[in-house]
C-alpha cells in the first residue's frame, strides 16, 4: 500500500495493487472563493495529482464536512458515480454536486474496497460531536491509522490500535485558547508510542497559513518534529512525500 501526501495541507492518495482512494481532495491553488471570509487558504501550486491518478480513484473519502475537507471545486473533477464514503452532514452538499453513490459511515462500520479494508472509529473530542470519524485502512497485515484533528494516547490504548503508518496532526491549535482542535507534537509522539508506529505523515500542515475570520480566534503552538526523529520515528510532511507499507 502506497500513501502519498499530494498537497501542502491535508489531501492524501492511497494506492494498493488494485484499488485507489483519495482522502479530502483539495486540488487547486485556492481553497475557497475570495468572497468566503470565514476560512480560506491559498498556495503557489496545484496538488500533485494527474489525470491518470484521478481516473484510478474508485473511492473518495471525506473525513469531515468542513470546507477544508469537502472542497467542492475539486470534487467536480471526479466522476459523480464514484463511491463517496463520508459522514451525514456532507451528504446534502455531495448530492448537490451530482454524486449518486454515497455511503454514510459511523463508528463500528467496515468497508471492503478491493484488497483494502476500512474500519471506522469515532473521532476525538470535540469532533466526535460533529459527525466526523477516524479510521484504519488495512492491506493484508499492514495498517494505516488516520485522525484528521484530535486524538489521545488513552483512546488508542482503549481501542487496542496498532499501525505501521499514521496520519496525524502535530501542531497544536486551540480555539479561544481553550478548546483543542489539533494535537501538539508531544501528544502525537505519545499516540505513536501507543500505536507502536514508526512512520508519521503530517496532517493539517502549517495551520497558520489558513486565513479568514476563524484565524482571529485560533492560538497555534510550535511544532517540534525533532522529537519524532529523536525517537526513531520517520517524519513525512512535504508535498509528494510517500510511505509504502
């Protein structure tokens, strides 16, 4: 199974021998129209994906119903008959875009896609109240664990999860300085230890680059990638980074 970070933020391309999945695709340079004042982000280049990769995609996985996960303009690049796995709040938007093969996921669900299996878990607090989810993608005996926002070592230990690669946040963000929206590097290190995982791919990279009204309410901590390297954990953050497990 190949896991590739296709942008500088949080879009992912997963490919096995006979299946390809894309997670939260934002493929062009601007996240939202300039008129969108709540949340926005821009970059100098499009995502690192070509038409051949897009045509291989048999499943689009939308992990959260927010604009930076459900990017409507990018989704229009895919065949509307493509299977979309997502949570309930995303369904209405997807139907408006013409998608007709939508499955709603909840904690405890499993879905087989070719030689890949997806196992759904609840999201970390407070996102468990917002109809998002975390999940494992399993290929034979190899496991990718994905949580797009917040997690804790206790949750991992309680569920007995292990992984060969994990996609996790590593730069703490708090709204109004109180409610945690993503993990610090230190917390993520403890999660990786519970997972017995030696590969981390960084989710939600450089949150300070996200602009808009919401940015005035966010307190962003300092990322510390060196602590992973000191613990013999491989770090993958740049666009185009790949891990094969």
